[in-house]
C-alpha cells in the first residue's frame, strides 16, 4: 500500500529531524523549514531512540520506503548509531540516509555504515577554507576528512550538497566538479531556498542555475529525470554525475514532491514551506496512543499535502 495525496502524488519519503542542535552557523540553512528563534535553537527536548524508531516503523507500514535523518546536525546525537540500528532493522525499508555538515563524520562514518546507514549527503559550499569559515564558522579540513571517510566506509553514494550563493561560490562550481570527480562522489548544485533567511539575504545571494544546467546538458552523455524526487535533472558526464535542485520557486519541484517531514519536536510537517498545517505526533504517542491512532494521524497529514507552488 502506498498513500497518495489529493493531487495524486505518492508518499514515498520521510525526513526525520532528530535534533535542532548544530555545531555550525550556516546563514543559508533552511533548518528543514522549522520555525526557530535565536534563543531557542537546540534547546527543545528531543525524541528518544524508541520514539524515532516507532515513527519510522509506522511510516514504513504505510508504504514509505525511504527515510532520511536530518537536523540540525544529526551527528550531535551520541545515540545516532542506536537510532540507525533501530530503523535499519525494520522490514521493507529500502533506503536509510543521513544529511550532515560532515565535520564529525571522519570519526563515525565506518561505525554508522556498520550500524545500517546506506548513504550520506554532506554540505560543502566551497573548497576555499577562508570562505567556508565565513559561511559556517567551521573548519573545512574536518569536512574533507568526513568525505574521505564516508567514501572509504562504503557509504554509497556520497553526495555533496553545494548551495550556490551569488557572489560567493558561483565561480567555484568547476572546482567542486573536479573534487567530486576525484573523490567518486555526486555533486548536487542547489539553489538557495527562501526559507529561514530574510528577504534581503535571499535577494542578494539567490542565483538561478539555468546557465549551469545548459553547460551540464552540453557535456552530459545522458540526462536522467528523477520523477519521484521533485522531477530534478541528473547529468551523467563521462566521469562525473551532477544533480541540479531548483527548489520551491519552481512548480515542478512541488508537483513532484513525495516527501513528508517530522520536525525535531515530533510534529508531522506536510510541506517544507509551511508551518500552519502541522500535526502533533509526539504528544499522543507519549500519552499512550496506539499504532492505529498514529497511522490515522499520518493519513490525516497526507491528506493535507498539496503543492505549495501550484503554477502551471
């Protein structure tokens, strides 16, 4: 059984934010669309291993086959391996992945793979140490070690998430392509989202990727369209794969969305762009709700899913 919303979009993927905590301060981070304040980030109570595992099990029973753990920074949790083991043991799960800034991955990649993690997405906006520090307040060497360790551990594919920022790292795209080629990773070029950044920041740093797509199309041996991943294009070059993500400003992204989110405080979130239609899952769970009741909440939220951008 696979749930579909009223627009006929199947529900195939679940993103679970397991923490708000993060060891970096990236200005462009959309924080999974969660509302945050300067004084509250990282202080909310987190879901337990058992609660996260139960949510995942219910989701899989409803036809969801792919789960991604997000944050915040998931590696901030000392029980991350337990969370992965719990989810990985659930029958019928096809894919379990994690998105990370990579700064602590060098120490944990092998263990996470052994616990059942299949693959990782690593945020890497630049290879320039100074620019990286200005963007994140972190050390790029830690991330590069994380990439290397993830590849060596057999987490496949390792994807590099490069949020493209106008006037900051646009010229670095060729270098990032070379780096992905050398490391055997997949490069994802991602347009800046207008989420959890102010209007001025977005207007200054947003850069459309149309020109880059034209360049990639000319070089590609073939172009794949991922129908169930926002209809994004994947460019298979002779020795490199590059994905291009045009997010919420493009209607195809919304019309081909197959995702549901769980916020770090246990709320089901139908849309990255909205916080006015969330459904609390954690409170009923902690008050003894049955699995059937929780399934009903999932179905209720799925009915609330609709394209945010409905333009033709």
